[in-house]
C-alpha cells in the first residue's frame, strides 16, 4: 500500500512537471509574430499559400488528423474593405464553397491592441467532420486569417492551448 502511494505521487509529479515544463517558442516575421508552446510543431513551407502551420501532437498511432493553427495572408489593397465587409464576404464564401458547413458564431473581439472578427463553424472535409475557429485581422491593406482546425470530437481537447497561441498573434503594421 505504501509503495502504491509513492508510485502515485511520483506519477503525479512527473505529469505536472511535464505540463509546466513546456517552453514557449516564438515566430517573428516581418509582418507578424506569434508564440506557441513546444508541444506544437512549426512548418513554414508555404504549402497551400499558408505562411505557417502549427501542429498539435498526435494522440496515438491511430490518430490520422493533426489539429493545427495556420495563417493565410491576403492582399486586399485593391478593395476598400473594413472588418465587417471582409467578414461578410468570408461568411458568404464559407456558406457557398463548403457544402454542409454550419456557422456556429461570428463576433467582434479585441485583444487589447486590435479589434478582430472571430468566426467558428463546422464543415465536412473528406471523411472528417472539422470545427474551425478563425480570427480575421485587417491592417495595411492585408487580411490575416488565423485558423484553428480540429476534428469536432477533439476540438475541446486543444482549444484552450489554441486560444492562448492565437491570442499571442500580433501584426507589425
């Protein structure tokens, strides 16, 4: 019995040490910066027009979808758009281009420095049912679309970490 108490205490200590031992990393580019913990992996290969992709760790060997946060930057200099107009266009595109999508929420938020739009929706993608949280930032004729993507069943598992990462995003313009 005494051994079990010590083993349980040791396991708990190792578990909590692992949680708090996560190191913060940051990505700082000419136009933006973001911070993330070292359990997420960073890719910057420009694939699919994305500036970066941060991937959450896989659950196990059967996990086939890696939850992620990505950034797309769009040049909107030829359009006179404010955040409301940009959001309206984006919501129309989601509705018309992604069959079976379901808008859950759309609201204006602030991180203390800048106002942005938060859009949350569900959409099918192949054999997956995905949930998306997007933040739209407009600055200097550019739109920054920061997106957290997760399987619906795993969305809550990573959303706290994803929100912290997304909250750290800053444009430099």
